[in-house]
C-alpha cells in the first residue's frame, strides 16, 4: 500500500525529529493500536524505546502471557511485564460508578508508568496508540457544548501530570488505516484482525462492583463466546464481540434444583470506525448453541442475554 508506505516513512522521520536522543516509554496493551505504535517507534529509535505491559487484572483469559510471549519472542521489543493486578483490583473494590472506575484506572496507569519511567533512568516521552476517534470523542461534539462522553484514560491529561511529552504516531488515523499500517509493518494477519479491546479492560464489561469472582466468570464466558464465533467463521465479519457480566443474579432451574446465578450479556457489533455501530444478527441456531455452551461450561451463570442496541443510542462497551 503506497499510502501507508509513505505514512510509515513520514511517521518515522517525525518520531526521530520529536524524540532526538531521548528515551521513550510506551504503554503496550497488546491491542493493534499500541502494538503498531510500539513497532513503528521501535523502528524509528530502537533501544531508546522501552515498552511496559501493564497487567491490571482486567485482561481476558491467558491474554497477558500470550502478549508478553509474542512481543518478546517474535518482535524482540524491550518489554517490562508489570503485574499490578492487586494494586488495580484493590483500588476498584467497592467502586461501581463508571467514571470513577475509569478515573481510578487512569490514575493508577499514570502511577505505574511513572514508576517504570523512573526505573529505566527517566523517560522524557510517553508513547500512546491514540487514534483519531479517541481524540474527537473525548473532546466535544462538533458545534455543540464541550461534553466528555467517556473519559478515555488514554487521552488527555496524562503527559502533563507525568511531566512527559506525548508521542502519538497514530493520532491522525482511523482503525482501518492502523490495520493497513500494521500490514505494512509486517504484523501477521490474525493479529491485525484482532477485535479492539479497551484500555480499562474488563472493568467496563462488569457494570457495578468488580469482584474477582465476577471477573473469572466473565473471562470464561467471553472465551466460550469468542470460540463459538471463531468456530462459525464469523470473527472477521464482526468489529467487536465480547461478553459482559451483568450486576444481578436471577433464578433458574438445573436438574431438580433451583439456581440463583449471574446473568451474562453478549455483545457483537459491526462498525467501520467504532464511532457508530450496528448489532450483529446471529442466527437462532448460533444463539441457541452458544447460550447452551456458556451455561453448561461456565459455573456461576444461569442466564444469557444478547444486546441488540446499536450505537447510537448505545455505546459499544457497557460503561
Ligand atoms: P464505546 O463504548 O465508546 O467504544 O462505543 C468505542 C470503541 O472504543 C473502545 N473504548 C476504549 N478504548 N480506552 C480505549 O483504549 C478506553 O477507555 C475505551 N473505551 C472504549 C471500545 O472498545 C470500542 O472499540
């Protein structure tokens, strides 16, 4: 792709010019955005870059191990694996307000990065895989009053608080353009096609209070759901699919007994850039099979809902 080839050259030149001989620390989440940003910056400045993968205890099943392994072994990126799940989950205990959750997670991210930036002898720059839609959704509605829809933790305020300057090589790009750039940089197709995953992770898929029990249930339900989607060959047709755990228990029957377990919500949407979205119309057969699998395979779940809300008026995530 000639467009992305020249974007890559320009971006590398800009990064070199901005950063000079200073150190850069990069928040690697394992998502396409931060991965593309990290690889691009690594190409530009090599060993001046250190990546930090923050495990906030809100990742999907086996995600931390897979991401760390891939970047260390296949990409040879300098990578710190910061296991901070106790810190984050401790701070989130008893918190149910969505904005407080996001702000709590955002603040701890700053603390963790600050700690690692100091540990590597001081980084002057912070790299982020911020995309264009992140920038505009966090700022305001065009022509309207300045209203923050959601405080995306990866946008705004971070560098000022940390006394660091931002490197954001993807700030002008939409998601499909980041994927094209990822291909240009040689990332494997299965990785480029991974659905987006939000920085606050499972926190915003667990409305209400977050507990380790709920996170475990959510991880397993999500893994079964995604497995179903892959088995039916639907993964690439869908922009984003995930399970959520709802803040309620409901009554059910299993064998001779009454159950009183959690309800899981399933979400799947099609979208071009995440700004608007339609719910994905699964077949009844797929739905029936998936619900049966989740209830049989995931202990603690006795009911499954499918979210048919488009965006707008809904958002893609639940919080
Ligand atoms: P919403 O829920 O706002 O999500 O319709 C739009 C897209 O953005 C992702 N998202 C986030 N990504 N940090 C991120 O990096 C965040 O705080 C965040 N919140 C939502 C969401 O997964 C979807 O792809």
